[in-house]
C-alpha cells in the first residue's frame, strides 16, 4: 500500500513538473511585463526597465531557457518562486491569500455536498415525480447560469433588501469589517460578510452533486442486488437505502476528493464580485499585471491541489469499495 | 379458461390445499411501441414439496410471471388477476405487506449470480440481513450459527471464514450457492428459481441443481423452476407448464409433456434440441419463423404463423387451455388437439424433416483431406494483475497451454470446455494472425510468421473467417446489411460489380431475402442476424471458419435452423469449422472431432463417437455425465459424477495433472499412483482403441 | 490523474454505447425465417428521434428560444438606429426609453445594440469552440483507445498531465495579450486549446468499451485497416454522444467566455460580449441596473435553452442513457 502510494506520488511529481514547466513557457510567451512600463507616463528609460525586469527574472531580452533555469534554481535551492514585476515575492503573496480562500470555500463546499447529495437521493427516489422535475429544473437553471450573473443578481437583490429595511444586513464586499474586540460581534460580522458569497458558491456547487448523485443512485437502484435485497424481505425503500445508496455513494466520495482541486480556482468570479482578497482574485491580478511568476505559482499551487485530490480519491475509493480494497 | 378446475395440473389425491393459486394472471407493460402484453392469462396451483417447471423461450412471459408473484415488477407494469398464497390475495398487498412474505414465506433465486449480491457487503452481512429482517429477536450467536449452518447446507467449505468474504471473492457457482442459502434461510413455503443455472457451467450446474434439490428436501418447499433448458427441467420438475407468447400452451406432468405432448409448439421445442445422449441420426427440425411480438398481436393462435397444422380456425381465434380428452391431467391450448390425439400425431408427423445436402468430401477418409489448420504446441499467457488499486503483476495466467490440433477440409472440430478452459482464447489467438508466444500455427500448410507481407495477410483473411457468439453485437448497428457484407469483400479488393453480385448470392445462400440488404441489423430477429454474420464470414469463400458459440445466444427453436444452415453450407462449400461451444448437445450434433479442454490444455481428443461413447479422461466422463438430457426417464435413473470444488485459479501452476484436485478417480488410486498424478504432467497420447483417440491422463 | 476514480464515473456512459442504437426501429418479427414477406412497419431512426424530441415540451421550448436568439443576433441590429460602437454622448447611463430601448451604458453605448453584438459574439465563440473541441477530442480520444498499448499509456499520461493545471488559468494567460478586435478569436482558440482534454478522456473511456465490441473485432478479423475502423465504425457509433456533447459544450464555452470577459481578460472594447457588458454593469449596480439585468437575462435564456435542447437530444437519441443526470 505504502509502496503503491509512493510510486503514484513519484509519477505525480513528474507530471506536476512537466505541467508547471509548460505553464511557465506559455506564460513567458503570452505575457508581456515590459508593456507595464511602456504604458507608464512618463515612460521610464529602457535601461531602468531592463534592470527592473532582470531583477524579477522576467526580461524578454534574456533567452527564455536561461530565465527558466534561473527560476527553477531559485525554487529548488531556496524555495523562491520569483518576484512580481513590482519586485514583490509571489510565494508569500499566494500563501497569505490561502486563508481567505479556505474560509470562503470550506463552508460552501461542505454545504454544497450536504445539499447536493441529499437532493440527489431525494429526487432519484422520486424519479419523474413533480418534486424531481421541479428540483431538476432549478438545478439546471443554476447549472447554466454564469457565476457572474448569479453573483451580480444576488448583489442587486441584497442591496434592494438593505435599502428596503434601511439597515445593512448583508455586506457585499470583503470578509471582515468589524474592528472591535468582541468575539460575538466579530463572528456576526463575519457571517454578514460570508453569507452572500457562500450562497453563490453553494448554488453553483451543489448542482453537480445533485445531478451526479441522482444518476448514480438511479443506476444502482435498478441493480440486481437491490432486487435480491427486496426478495429477502426488505421493502423498496429499505433496499434502496441500505443497498443502493451505499454503493452509489462511492463515486460521489471520489468526486468530493476531486473537488479539492477546484476549491482554490473555482471561486475566481465570486471573489471578484464580492471583492474578497483570495487566491482567485490574486490570480486575476497576476494576469492583469503580466506577473509571470505569480501566475505560474498559482498554477503550481492548484496543480498540487488537483493531484492531491486525485490521490485522495483513489485512496477513498479503495477504502470504501471492497472490490478495490487491498487484502 | 377461468374455471379453477381446468387449472389444476396434478392435484394430489389427499385433497391437500395448494400453497399458491394463480388465476388468470395478466401483466402489461407500457413501451415506446405500444402496450406489451407480457403475460396473458396464467393459471396454476402449487403444492408443498412439488416442483413446477415453467418452460419457454425468451419473451414467453415466464420470468414476468415469477416477478408478479414476488411483487417485484416495475412500476409501469399493470397486473390483473389473482395470486393467492394460502388463500391470502397477494396482488392487493402493497410493498410493505409483501415484504413480510418475501424472503420469509416466498423466496427467490435469480439468474445471474454475479450481480445478485451487493458488492460492498460481506456474505455474512447479507445472510444476516435475510435472517434478521424476519426474525428481529435473533441473537448475534444464533445468527452466526444459522449462517454457518446454511452455508454448509449449500456446500460452501470453510463456512466460518467465508462469512467475512465479499461477493467478488467468490466464483459464480459459489455466489449462486450463497443466494440459495439466503433464499432458504427462513424455511420458505415457496422457492422461485428463475433460470438459476443458466449462467453457470455444466459441472457447476449439476452441483447447484443438487443443492437446490437438497434445499427443497430440507424445507419441504414448493418450487417454481423457470428455465428454457428442457434438459434441466426434465430432471427436476414434477409438473410442467409450457409457455408461448405470454400464455401457457400446454400443461401436464413431466413424463406426459416429454413423451406425449399434444401442442405442436411443445413438440417442436422438443424436436428442435439436439440430444447429447444419442448419435446424430438426422437433421434437426427447426420451428419456422420467430417468436411472436407481444405488441399489437394479431388475433388467433399466436403460434399459428409458425405451426404446420394451422388452419383457418387457428387464425380466427385464440384457443383456450383446456383438458385434453382421454389424457389425465393434461391441458393444451390448441384448436386441433382432437385430431392430434385421435390420430396420435407425433413430432415427425407434423414437422417435415428436411434432406441434408451431401458433403463434397463424402467418402474421402480424413487422412486424405488437406489440412487447413495446424496448431502445434500453442501457448498463450496473460499477466495477472491484482485488484484495481494495486496494479502490479502478481502472476501469469496460462490461458492456452500447449495446445496441438489440426483441422482438415470439410470437417468440424469442436473445442469443448467450461468457462476459463481457454477454448475461446485459442480461437482468438489463431485469429490474431501473428506468430504465437510459443508454438506454431499454420494455415493451409503456410506457417504464420512474425513478419508477413500485406499480400500474405490479405490471403490469410480470405482463407480464415470468424463468427461471433452474439449477432446482436457482432454487426455494426449503424451500417446497413449491404455495407456489412461488403466489408470483407472490399478488403479483398473486389470491384463494385463483383461485390454486388456476391452479396446477392450470399443473401440467397443464407436463405434471406436479397431485397433486404438496405435494412439495418436491428430490424432483423436474432436468428436472421446470425445468418447475416454467417454470410459475412462466407463472403470471401474461406477454407476455415472459426465459430465462437455461434448458437448459444439464440432461442432453442431458432437454434436448430442456424445449425442446419451451418451444416448445409459446410457440405455445399467444403469449408472447415473450428467450433467452440459449451453446449455438449450441439457439439454432439454438429462435430466430427472433439477436443476437450481443461485449464488451457486439451485433455482428450478424438472422434465424436469415441469421445461421447467411450470417453477416456475422467474429466470428460464427468462433463458428459453432468449434461442434462431432455428425457425425464433417463434423468431419473442416471448416475451423475458430480465434480467436487471449482475450477482452480488459472494462475495456479501445476507440476502434475491440473485436474488431480477434482479428479473422481484420484481417490481410488494407490499412493504411488497419486504421487505420479501430482508430480508428472500427463501427455496427450493415443489411448483406447482408435489411433486418433487421445487422452492426457496417466491412468485412463 | 486517477484512472480509477474517473473510470467509475464513466461506466454509465459505456453501457449506453453498447445498447445505443438498438431500439431505433420497431422490429416486428417476420413470419418466416427466409421470409420475403417481411412486411414491417418501419419507423426511421430520424423520425423516431424527432418524435421523441418533440414530445418534450422543455426541449421544444429550448429550440424555439434558441432560434429566436439566433435570429435576434443575426438581424437584431437592422431594426436599431444605434450601432454598438457609436456611443450617444447625449445619453450617458440613460434608463430605457423610446430612444434607447434598453437604455445606455455609462459610456453612452446603446444597450440594445450592445446586446445584439454581445449575443452574436457569445454564440460565435460558443458554437465554434464547442464544435472544434468535439472534433479534436473525438479523433484523439478514439485513436488513443484504439491503438492501445504504448500509444494509450503515453496518451493518457499526457492527457492527465494537461489536466493538472486548471484550463481556466491557461486560457486566461493566452487571451490576456490579445487586442480588442482579435479578442474573440483568441478566446475561441484558448477555450478550444485547453477544452478538448477532458472530453478526449471521456471519449477514450467510451471507445475502450466500444473496441471490445464484437463488430469492431469482426472488422479487425476481416483485415479492415485501423484508420477505416476508426472512421467507419468507432466515430459513427459515438455519434450520438458527440452530438449531445457538442450541444452541451456550447453552454460551458459560453460560460467560460462570460467568466473571462467579466474578469476583463476576454473580449475587450471596442468589441463587446455579454460578459463584458456584465463587467460594465457591475460598477453601476445601483445607479443603472439595466446595464446588468438585460445581458443577464439574455445569457440565462441562451444557456438554458441550449441546455434544454441538449437534454432533449440526449433523451431522444439515447433513451437509456444514464450518462449524466441532467434536467428531467
């Protein structure tokens, strides 16, 4: 088991290395940090631009391979992921934003899973009844609605509510604004901030769990072994709950593990709409600022998350499914 | 046909009350094409300790009937009539009320043991559930001891340990035993078996049938045994209902049905099956046509379009199932039953037995015919990987282990064996047209070499063709028949005109209407599709056709027609067949030579007569004795050699005879002899009378 | 990345392919085996598909809405006196009126004209990239699966590797540098370049079960060439899945376009798209909500109608499909 995991890890490290390198070359080819300076008014002298770019190891006059090896050397020797065009180290910038993202995403992911899986089970058992049709229609609507539209409409609605009640019930920007020392008020303040982006993320996130869990359960509901269970004397509902549900939750569990990957990039739009300083927003900034090192660092981070999720999914599947389980 | 009197097949004299009374049961399903009338009036009574066999082809409504009794039909099924269990009406009960009876009083064994058990629960948990749901007060100790008792009863060794195992760690036969154990857990009054052995090999089938009979004796339950296999039913049933197009068409005790059937369909069904216990005497007689579509059924007797005796009355109205005059307890649904009984018409009077075509090679002894396929010491191994998670190689499977055989012009060589014996792998290995891992394959004297020119490959393709088991999947559903048949011809580079002409001839050759070449495979019935597959294989005039279970996916009444066609084509064209089948009856009928395979090796090789009449190898003997014969008298009297245990894991390697562990002869041998069996691998050598009758056994 | 976990998910699809296509015609069993009188009532495959599709009110609704939207994108500009790139400086952020039917943006551009233009862009990007994605993934996915062995191993490793980095990041990088006029083209290229990978994986899994089917083996045994087998047997038998995925792919492409443009990384002025309009609307939620509301409504109509069509198609072509439990 351990040996197996190590082998898979080695493979993942190689995969990650190739993928990140590819991202580095793509970023270097398509992003133009020089233009940041060229558009300044007054335009700085070329020598000073070159000096700044050289400091961050993003000067397009240096051959890309040389830059790549410098960059690689920095990571391997000092865990230095490079500087932004403004000479800010990117790795600490990424690290400092992880906490905001986790706060935002953790709550909504848990809620999404609970709501989505429950709805999936609920609708699968009522296949083609009106509850199923209605909930599916709602989920389809959320499935197709762009996150930006959903976020902005909720902001619009909230402002209307705030105006109507004359108080600020919900905040539409940031995660905190309370500065005092009262824990209770601080929590309330946090909730007032987090609730709207959470609603958006849950609306977007639960749909997938709902629709896939419904499919998985419908698949297993017609399985022969459910029929066997009924022949033993279980009622249809008992047989579904005990036999079909358990089996149908296995793929869902691996889906959840996979979703770790999307946690940090899935909230880009939401973070932008609600002005939350998380990883997603940082990513947008790096792109806008032609921050090659920053963008690659983010890509690397989400790559690690993806592969961690994949590994976790495998382990979970093996743990839950005796057919895969090790003897 | 609603009077209860008529429905009694064989009421016991002592006036015992039936446990189950089914009256005028009707089941309809809604479907895309219209209402499917799956069951159209079934009546029967079931008595304790008796076995009622329900026989029919696919779509005859036999399984739907059983599911209706269990209350397990889909929601879109519409059920009418009455099913009474000990006087208690079942059809008005809801799921919850039915669940009290299910598994406790009425139990069921399903067809496919591989999918019948929940993969994520251990055997013990699943058995426990069956017990606890009806006996909530059972203590943990009682449950365990009862579970072990049940597993022992159905013949699972090491029952204590096996309780912790998961279904995937069991073979199909073992899983079916577990399902049976769950079914008898609460000593039910009725056990419904829906094709319980169809998915199993014949030696395993014999074991499972034995377990079922033992279970019936233990519980005294009434059994409903549903099957399409007349051989199995002959041995196990007391009374038989023959179903056709959703209705019983004949009902009687087992001997009467087999020896004095009156309904032409029953006769046809019995006549269409080849017999494993008799040498081939004549052609098989297929029932013409195909089973009725259950949507928009025409009026009249549903069998009328296929019945040689059909007259205008038959096409006017559907006959009721009525007692046959002068026959005790026999009922039949046929307008012409009186004539049949009065004139004592039998199968051969009603159906016309066709003349077979004379073979091109008739009279030429085998030695003088050209060898089309020569296989020498063929080996094929697969790496064995463990589980899905730990994908590492843990061993090798010797799928084909040192197989040597030859096929000559115009003859049929059959490879027989149970699943895992390597018979299909042998065919696929030949068809790969590449140098085998080890050994040599020659076609028409030319060995298959590592590198072959395009021209040589093309020639190989024109000489050797392949026919698959399931015509449903071997024809591309997106292509019309014309394109399907044209494909091998295009490979051979024929011109458009040549292809056109050839396809017309081919359609005629397999007795299909050439005007139908624009249709798609889905528009044909199973038998017709297999004819198309045969036509495709013969399109390029091959010298050798490899057939992998070509009739096992077909209904019995259709099978005979395809077998006849294969015979005729062989005789007309002189093509040789290498035929793989697990059905020994079919093999007995069609083949000239037989190779019996066990764990990748040929254990016996000889002519049809020698292998069936004077089998040498103990495995062959056991195999032959396990084949059910469609004759109740023979079934009752004959002694079966039931093999112990299962096929060993194919990854095991043996220094001696691989069969030694299951060999019934092994225990009769002396210590020294046993040591030889375990230590020395037997060679395939000529034994017995004929020079070409060989067996791989030290003491055969 | 993880074979196992995703394989599990794809299983549903596999079986569909095997059964798919079988029930297309109503088979009435012929009277005689060799029968010339096979007088059967045939229902053509297409007729059946159309009938099944039309039976779903939601699918028909989707089709009607989409047709209206397409007509609107094509000809909507003709009835409007304003052009999307000619702002009316006398009416900045004006509310809807007789003059400007849907109001104007902060810069004075007519919302009606902008939406017509934006809808056209969204449709163009969505349809082109989805079609390209499906072509690329069909060819590569089937080829990877069909050739098995080393090709498959290497191919899968590359696919998994490419999937490691979220495609959204990569697309954003590429599109970032594009100019206003060529923005939509780069967006299409970007979405296509990184969008095919996941689909190729799905199609490879589907092909894996197809390649074990007897008719594929039969073709091999008859000596039919590999390329021919892929094009003649594999791709057509994946056809229904490909069509459905192409339609549903439009939704995700439109969504990606919207997201990128909304972040200011996609289509930029002077060109416009629905996402760009949303970005503009965001800053004036309170003062000029129409800038946000109208493009939002159009976007939802667009994606929802396409999704309904896709679901309808799936039910019509693949009635036994359990692939992805989308609406109803």
